[in-house]
C-alpha cells in the first residue's frame, strides 16, 4: 500500500511540476520586465518558491482532511474490525511526516522551476536568447513529465487488477466445506460440565427439531475465525518403521458437525452421541491429507495411534478443509469428540440465512440465563471478514489506480492545452491556407496519443519489473498478464484521447484573422 501510494504521489508531483513549468513559460515576459527594472534573480526565485510552498501546504492540509474522512469510510467498510481501523490515526508523527513531505516537494518542484524562471529572465534581458530553443526545451520537459505520469498510472492499474483478481480467486477457492446457508454462533457457558452438557444438549435438540434446520453441530473454534487451535503429534501404531507425525492442528467437535459444515466423510463414520458426551471414548477422525501422508498403506479406518500417552482408534476420514485461512492450502488435521462450555454452534438451514441467524440467536438467548451469546454470523460473512485486509488492500489500490489515471489525464490535458495555446498562430495559418478543423483536431490528438503511447511502453516495462515483487502477495493470480496489461493500456489510451478532444476543438475553433492580427 505504501508503494502504491508513493506512485500516486509521484503522479501528483508530476502535475505540480507541469503546472509550475507552464507558469514559468507564461510569465516569462513579465519576469523579464521585472529583471529589466532592477529585480534581483534571488528575490524572484524566492517569490516562486513561496508560491510552490503555498501550493504544497494547501495540498498537505487537504490531504490530512481527506485522511480523516477516509478513516471514517474505512470504519464503515470494516465495522467488525475496530482494531484494524484504530491503527490508522492522525497524530503528531503523521502531521510531521506530511509537513516534511510538503517541504521536500517544495524544494524539488518549487526551487528548480523557480530558479530556472529567474535564470531564463536574466538570459532574456542580457543575451536575448532564442525563444524557439527555450520553448522546445519546455516542450521536452512537458513530454517527459506526461510520459512518466502515464507510465506510473499503467503500473498502478496493472497492480490493482492483480490484487483484485487475487481477492476474487480467494473468495471462490474450494474450502472443503459448503458455506451456503450455514450460521455460526459463538457462545460462552461458565458452569461445571455436569451442568453445561444438559444445557447444550437442550439447545441442540431444540434447533434440530425446528423447521428449516437441517443439521446442527458443535466445534471448539469455527473455521476462519482464528480464535484458537490445538496442535499435537501422534505415533502411528503397528507400522515398521514407526511413524511419528510432526505437530498438526486439531479440533474438538460434537453432534452433526461434519453434516452442518458440509464436509464429506471420505471413509468410515462420524462420531456417535455416546462418543462426544463422555471423555472415556478414545476415537479420532483425520482428514484425507493426513491419511495420505501418514498412512501410505491405505487402511486408515481401524488404525490405532498414540497421542498424549493414550491410544486412539481412527474411525473415519473426512475431506481436508481450509480452516486457518482461505489463502492457505489444507493441512493434515485431526478431530476428537468433545462438548465444551465455550463452543461455536454450527447450524445449516434450508431457508434464508438471515432467518436462520435470527432463529439461532433467539433459541440461544432463551435457553438459559447463564449463556452468553457473543455473536451470530453467517459462515460466508466470516469467510469474507477473514480476508478483510486483502479486500481493503484491493479496494484501496483500485482507488489509487483510478486516482492516478485521472491525474495523468489532467496532466495530459494541461500539457496538450498549453501546447495548443502556444501554437495558435501556427494553427491560424493552417486554417487560413485551407486546413480543415478536423485536421487541427487530429494534430492535437496525435500529439497526446504519442505521449500516451510512450508512457504505456515505459509502464509495461515498469509493470514487468515489479511483477516479481507483487507476485508474492497474490493468490493464484499473475501480477502482470497480457489481458490486464492490454486493458490498462486501452483505458489510458481512451483517457488520453478524451483529454485531447477539448484542446483540439478549441484550437480548431479559433478565427485565423483574429489570431494573426493579435500576434501582429
């Protein structure tokens, strides 16, 4: 995000440099008169730097206001992530950084144009330098600035599309479970287990007997919430040589958890009511990834393992799921039967998710006064919030890209419009000798598109150079593929063409007689 913001900042600085350079050209005669009347170049340069500083200071102040408004917008985009929003603050370090940045911009983009204006004025008075040569030098500077802006904008658009494509691929990835019509409720019950088991059983039974509910299960931590996980290694018994696994993640489930989550049972069976209601049953279910990795023989169901000093029998194998993160591949995992006082209830409904959510919340709150219901959410909402930082990054980078394209279009418009004004006499002569207005418009558009094409070529090189750095942040997406680069190039070409239409039409609408008489 910092890198993308810096690129947008450079595009904006390019506009500032273009503006000051254009003023340097337009004020050349005025400044030359001041020098002829005795104004010192140092005093003039200081005036120009002050002008640049006021522009930078106004921009910095406006930037702080936009930041405050953006923070409130971010709070609405991520209402359940207060900690994330709180990390964005406007304190004295932020103000100091922005102020320093404004000073640096002033020094770079204010001192240089100001000093050049002062020196050019002295040259005009003392040496009568060639206006045509100076004008060509300014035109080259304009072209370089616009080409750089277009190149940076294309790199931003390509990177933004890469992040958005990555986010959409994450949201459509095969998680191993069916998130549709599933609601997860986070509950706390601080009572002895002898009292908690009947309460939980009553809640589950009520939900199971409610129309519109197809399956109800319990889990110690809902997938993708990141609340807590257990890790243990186990030893596979009866193998030669002995197989001991590294620490792998596991969880405790009860009732019809796998049916509620839509996790297919590949082999064997699920837990029975007796197994999850008593701790004396030593049974376990593993996923198919653990089965392939640690049981190469193939006969997993009925195998015995030793974990924490106790022998467990594997009674089933389920499909591997993405429980930690959607962008992380499924890993080996084990499940044990247990009912915990602090659990998440998983409910699969057959109706609208909103109705199922309301039903679950009502049943939980009416079940027992000692039960604390923290939150009830659709599993699809939980999955979306698990990648909130990726989503916000994609949205912010997309906003950066759009801003850069708009700034590049404004910069191109300014340069083309300024160039057209400088060539009014030429266009007046062309029209006087028979050129059509459309021919003038084509000249202007051709000039703008040539700068845009050069910027696009440079932007493609920048995108390919930064693709490796961006690739590590993407999920199953390419940082700079052909379709993305083509779309970005097309968008910038269209922006350039639109930016050239009005200056071209104005240049073609001048009256040759008035233009030539005014010049004479």
